[in-house]
C-alpha cells in the first residue's frame, strides 16, 4: 500500500463528515470555535491537538458543507486518527457535531 493509502486509512474516522451541512452562523457565535476571515476553515482546539474542517459553499443548493476534515498537532503537522488521545476526541467531536446537520 502506498503512503497516500496509509494516510487515508489512518484518517478514515473523520471522512464520514465530509459532505455534511455545517452551520457557520452557529460556529461564528460559539466560543472556542475559530473561523478564518474567508469562512473557509473552521478549527476547534484542545491542548496540543486541533480538529479542522475545510468549509465549502454550494452555490446551487445555497448551503455550506464540510469539504475535508483533519486532526492537527500544535506544530501544524497532521495527526493520524490513532494518535489523537481519547480525551481530546471526547471533547472536540461533540462540539463539532453541534454544527452539523
């Protein structure tokens, strides 16, 4: 298996959120959620890790959705799913779920 295949397999738990609608209005008004000025990247942080989502606007249907979702370390390198501590997951994923739907 090549490196790209290994990376995709290790990040597979977050891939299930790609394509889901995301409520950016709620994200803008919820403390602890960071949205860039262009409203294309959303981030939630817990200690040394962050959950990030690339946000895309669908002009046909008129809503925002998750284009990609990844874990990162504080040094801005990608963190594979199996490396993120369970406590971080239990803190960040429920907060992220409040934006989906």
